[in-house]
């Protein structure tokens, strides 16, 4: 089971309105703030996967740009060491 955010729930509701014929894809794209082409992609994913098609595919994965913990610790060590040195010089 996937939990949807408020934004994803809104997207799903708009896409469901497209399926019911209440909205066109062009109008749905305007409501969602995406291009018509992207709206067609979202619609296709919902058709294929159901509500989980709305969920961002990177959810639950670590960020690829995240700095390793080892690197962060080394930076903190260096910063603390330079602060101690500057205090001694002053």
C-alpha cells in the first residue's frame, strides 16, 4: 500500500476526472501545472499502475547528491581544528 501526499492526491483526482470525461487532458495539464505531454504520461502511468502511478519514482531512495557521512565528519573535524588554531593565534 502506498500513502499519497496531498499534492499526489490532487493529481490523482484530476486524472480521475479526465478518465470520467469531466476534464480534457489539456485542461488537466493547466490545473496540474504541467505540459500536455506530461499529463498524457501521468495518465498512462495511472492506467498501467493505478494510484501508485502518481507517486514519484525516487521516493524512498537516497539522494544521489548526498555527501557521505565520512566526508561530513572530516569537514567538521577540519573546521573545528582551524577554529582552535585561530583562537590560539589571536
